[in-house]
């Protein structure tokens, strides 16, 4: 019989972004494991359309935190993994970028870390990151995932965003669009 | 001390797409759990830019399998969850679509199911799906995830694709692009 009430399912239902972290480094073996999780993530036609830059330097992460509009929390991460993509990435590359980011965040949670996504959504932000990390002209950079041990004495949520979800009835149809169970 | 060698990490390193399934339905409680996992997935600014159509009718799944170029395996899934997006979805919506698909596939594995992504990558394919499922003109559809109990007597991989991954050295830099550890 399949167990439906397990710690893993509970994680999937409860995992939220973290944004405030302790000043505590992440052990190398944990970093290596995160990178291996990234490496083994599935992608469209197994193209693996990614490279990753591991940033553990505080000053660099602070500079990255100032690049985008919703990247401020990078100023206090222990580590960020910046995702480098091919030039003019297709829609399926963005989808694959989401897949690898999600997998990294779930692995981080399992390893006792908090994490959050940072999105460099404007050309200016992307140029800043390109300059900071020496990313060549034939590559693009759109996002990073930041990691650290969660500082539970501080709120984790961006204050402007609600944390709930739409109801199942609002988002699910059966058989055909708009058909309810 | 953090455990790095756990069943969950092992899943993250080993999970692959499944494409051949047994003729065995998925219990309703498992389907409900998958939908709740989808519902609670994180998204950019908590926009939750998705709706889902649950398709368990074999004929409809066979019709969906014929819509796209890499969607053939839908002909034998027990269930597909088709992801409906807003009109002209932005790049971050594609990223969020990847996040929810990845989470669904990991949950499926945990619940004893195999799964695979199906991509409706051409306007023709998308129009076919729109027609089959009654998706309105102000919504778009790009992908689905198919689920079922794996038929382990059959190969699961699309024969034209390798299953390995690039080495860490090929994809990882430290501190700056191209800088190796």
C-alpha cells in the first residue's frame, strides 16, 4: 500500500522560500551534493542546457543582490548558484531552468538548508551579473538560487506577497477545461 | 550531522523519465495528492500562473499523444495532467511550469509511479490540444506530465537520446565563469 502521508510529501506541500540566513558556511560535501543534484536533473531531449557558477564570496553575493528587483536576499546567503544558459534561450530552456532550480531547492531543504530563487529579469540586471561573473557574450543569465542555514529569528517572506495558494477548485478541471469533478 | 546518502538524494540523482506503463489506474487518493503537490508549488511572486486539466480517459490521452513530436508515450499513461497557462506566457511562467512539472515527477516517484514530460512545441500541436480539451482562446498550453505504474518489462528511454550527463567539470565554475576549483 502506498503511503501518502510521508515526510517527503509533507516537504512538497510545505516548502517555502527562505530569505534570511545565519552567517554560517555550507560544508563542501553539501555543496558538492547540490551540484550533483543539478547535474543529474532531467532536461528536454537531455540537452542539459546549463552551466552553474558557485558563488560563496560575500561581497560578490552582495553585488548580485543589488542587480535585480527581487534579488535583495542574496546579500545574506552562504552560497548562490548562478545558472548560465545558452544565448537566446528557448522557452523549453526556461522550463528546464525551473526544473533544476526546483530540484536544488528540494535537495537543500532535505540537507537542512533554506533556499530562494533570485530572478535577473531586466537586461540591466543581466548585464550587471554578466560583468560581475565574467559571463561571455554568447551566454545568458536569468536566475540564481541562494542557499544558507535559515535564521529562524527573522521573517522569511517578502512582505508584499501573500503566502497562500488558490483553491483546488479554482485551478483543476477534469477531462475538459472548466469541467469540475 | 547532515546525512548526505539518503533515499531522497538517491531519487534526485537517479530519477529518469518513464514512458511505458501498465494498464492499471491510479487510485483517486494518489491523484488528489498529486494535485495538491501542484497547487502548493512555488511560483514567481506567488502568481500561481497555472491551471491543470486531469485526463484519465484513454482515448483522450491517445489523441494527446498524437498532437506533438515527443508526446507519443501519452498513448499509454494512466493519467495526464495538462498545464494551462495565461495568454502569451512570459519567460518566468515557463520557468514556473518547469518547477511544477519537476515537483509532480518527484512526487510521482515517491508514490510508486513513473512519469514523463510531454511538450506541445508547435502552434499546430497546441491548437490540437486546445481543441481536444476545450481550452479557451485566452489561455495557452505547452506541456503535460503523464503518469502511470511503470511497465518494467519494457525500455523507458526514447531510443534516440543518451541517458548520461555532462561531467561536473564541464558545467561548474567557481566564483567566476570558467574558473575551476
